[in-house]
């Protein structure tokens, strides 16, 4: 028996909206500790990793580990029927479920929707991601980072991110010209302006802006985002989801061959 | 121009 009830169903809707341009189908692994999901984009350049802890759910029960193969497109269609204020419950009684039940309830419990989504069996190729001690970590407003990526992608497809003790510089070079945005440490009490740099080692890495713009669809999940980098490592972009878990995106760098 | 690496060249398949 598996049942997970999320009080703020809108979080689940936002997660699916954040990943639907990146991955087509995913395996959600349910265990006693919660839900986890890992999937790569079709080009194997980016990877998304979701972890939702059982104690972030209103109700959570998972008698034995199960894998739920979902089409993101079909999941999206079902979730469109859930109101932003609804609770969302996922449920299945079977051990090898062929479908997953969804219940959407409004606050007054006066409207209850029930859907059943057919499951897919997906060969799960998951990658082992070691816990990395990143040498450059940037915490900043997710809206601000999203804006920087959008603005720079009109000049070039790739951005070079260079960190130093007191600032991070986003540089682009394209046919029309070049540009850079330098953001300094800023302990402002205004969320949108605050920038926290923890730079043990400066890095200079280049990434495709197309993927960063896709990752930034998660901006509605958290007002802050962290960029985690080490030389010759994929960038890890993390959106923490209050009291529930985190949505992480990994992006392989572009390097001069 | 820089070549795009694959994520799989950084992490082992489990």
C-alpha cells in the first residue's frame, strides 16, 4: 500500500511544470523515507534529481518500495484538473501497480476529484551522484538568476561563469557583440538583492544557456537558488522546497576540445 | 567553439 497526501498540492504541480520541458518520462521511487526521482534529458547533457521527504507530507505510507513509471505529459494533463489550493493524494494498493490514483480535494472538502493514471515500465538508468564539496557556491534570488540567463541568452547560446572571492561574473560573446553581468556579495535584507558567495576555489566554467533557462522554470518553487560549481564538474542548480525536499538540476559544462 | 560534454561522462551508471 502506498499513499502520499500533500497539503499544498500546488507544489506538485509546480514541480511537474518545472521539469516537463526537460524530461519526457520518469520513474518516481517511493520508499519509507519519501519520494525520489532522477532523470536525464534526451541528449544526456542535463540531469534532474527530486527528493521529497516523507515528513513533508500531511499523510505518508509506503509499506514496501515501489517504482512508478510516469509520462510527464500525461501527468501534466491530470494535474491540470487540480486547483492550486487543493490537497493532492497519490495512492495505489498494488505491489506492482499498473496505474496510480490521484485525489484532488478543495479546502472545504466539498469537491473531490479522482483520476487514475496508467503507469509505464521504464528502464531506469540512474547515475550515482556523489555528495560533492563544491569549491564555489552562489546563493541568490532565483528570479534574478532567471533574469540574467534570459537576458544573456539573447546575445549568445553559451555563458561563461567565473567566480572570485567577492563576485561572480556571467559573460557572453555572440555575433552581435559581447557582454557581462557581474554580481557582488550583497548581504542586503531584501531577498531579491541578497547574494551569498562561498568561494573556496574560484572557477571558470561554460554552460549552454538553453538548459539554464529550462532549469529556471523551477523559479516558482523557491525565491532563492544555489549554483554549485567545481572545476571540471557539472554545475548543480538547487531549488530547496520548504519543509519537503529539493529539486536539483545538473548540467555538464562545455569545454574547449 | 566549445564542445558540450555529456552528464554521463561525469557520473557512473548505478
